[in-house]
């Protein structure tokens, strides 16, 4: 977008940002996608810690 129609300082509203309270309350798919992306790294870290603990237990008891 060049900004010719609205002027050089025109900033379009981004719809890909944080969902509004209404979107969260209505469980809209965009809101759920935003939440999923927020929690994805946390879940991966939790899984890796679980695998590490499992391998430590196997090493400790020789399974």
C-alpha cells in the first residue's frame, strides 16, 4: 500500500494482532489460533523436560 489515497501517515489497522474480548468470548477461530501460537513453545518445552526426565530415570535404574 502506497498511502496515496489516505496520506503518507496512514497506518492500516492490523487484524492479525491480539483478539478482542468479544472474539475470545465468542471462541472465534482467530482467537483460538492466537492462543495456540502463544502456548506452542511452552508445550514443546514441557515435552522436552518430560523426555529428559524419562531418560534420566532409565539411566538411573538401568531399564
